[in-house]
C-alpha cells in the first residue's frame, strides 16, 4: 500500500463511538506509517487523541456550530490537500462536510454517496461499529483480511495508555490495598430508562464491599449526587465523579477487577482497557451495534428499573477473579 503525504481521519461523535473507532485508527496508522495523519474531532477527545500513537496533529473544529465555522473548516481542508480522508463518523454531519467539498472532494472513505471508497453495505447501520469500520477499511483497500462477521472484529487496543502511565510502587511496610470495583451509575439524564436506579447500585456496592472489594465511582461532575447516595451505603466508597479525564478512566479500568455501569462512553473506555465489565442496556440502546467489547457481560431489560439486583450481582461475581 502506497503511503500518502497527508491523511485526515474524521471522528467527532460520542465518546463510545470514539473509543470503538480507535481500532480502525490503529489500522489507518499501520497502513500509512510515514504519512502525516490529522484527526478532526472535538475538544473533549483532544487529550486522549494526543496520548495515542495514531496522529501527528489534532484539529478540534470537528463540530462546527454556525455557517462561518463550516466555511472555515471547508477552507482548511481544501488548503491541506489531503490525499485521503477516512470518515469514521459516518453520519449526516460528516456527509455535509463531504458535500461542501464538492465538486472536487479529496479521496473519501465512508458511506456518503459520491465517495471514492464508498462503503455500500445496505446493512451498515445494523452492523456493530467495529465490524462496520473494519469492512469500510477493507473497501478502502487497507485491511484486506478485515474481520467483518458479527463479533469477529477485535476490541480497541489501549495498551499505549497503560505503557505511558507512571508505575505504581507499594510503600514499604504499608498494607496492600484491596482490589477495587468501578461503578458507572450515570448516563443520559434525558433517558432515565437507560439508568439503573441508584438505590440498586447502592445495594450492589454494599454486596461487593462486604465481599472484600473497594468501591470507586466515576462520572461527570453532575453525577456527584449519585456517588453520595452510594456512599450512604458504603461509607468508604471513593467518589471520583468530575475528577477524571478519559485517559485516567482507562487507567482505572486497567487496574480494576470489575466494572459495572449503564450504557455510557466511559464504560467503553473501561472495557477496552481490559476490565471485566457488566454493561446494563435498556431497550433504548442496541448492544449489537454500539455495545462495548472485551471481557463483557451485557444485561438487557426493557427499562433498567425492572432489572433485579440479584441479576446484576450474579453477573458481577461470575466475572470477578476466583
């Protein structure tokens, strides 16, 4: 495969989509080892993207908010003269960007009509993101043996985060810390059916703590009230809501013995980092298309309020190390 001087990768979607796209990003870098690769994304993902070994430059203008910003982005892409663009976002926004670059867009990999390397699979939207993007790169000619069958594509590799983390050294004479479990009780506030009730998270936390595991709670700053509710059951539960960036969340995932959470972006990071993970999905999400991969048990309920604590506890203890 020939190397190209400049490559653009587009992914300014959700954190879950971004994490899953890391697998395709790895193959793009491998296919273009000497190219200068730019990622077009949003500010929230900048730190994580800069930590990765896949990009030379990060452009955080991937979600224009007004016509002037759209035109500025179009001008910048035209001026860069990219030899190829890999659209891993694949939605209406990235299609609009492609159409703005007409009549002479750069060679484009993605689902949009008119793309040189168009991903035409009519079942594309029903494929899991990992297999969908693997097949897209197969069409683009850079992953000829791409695993495209259901469940075949490998999970994202976050080993680069682990390698760059400072080594943890025990203090001489100090008591060894207990293994810890990550809880991710937050999620979309506008979709309460996608949230397992916090009282049930609290009961699960108590069972895990009594079994010998410390509890660590992560989420956004707006979810600190959820952490406090869990702390009423487990006083020693550690509240890290609003205190971790994406790279730190991945490190916590790599060092935890278990994670339990709703269908959220951070849970994708944790699972990709290697934590055994219990993912809770309501009827509002399709794990077959967007679910985390790895050592993951996906539990389904039409509304998560109907999911029993015993069900989640059974799955959790089955994933814990013996």
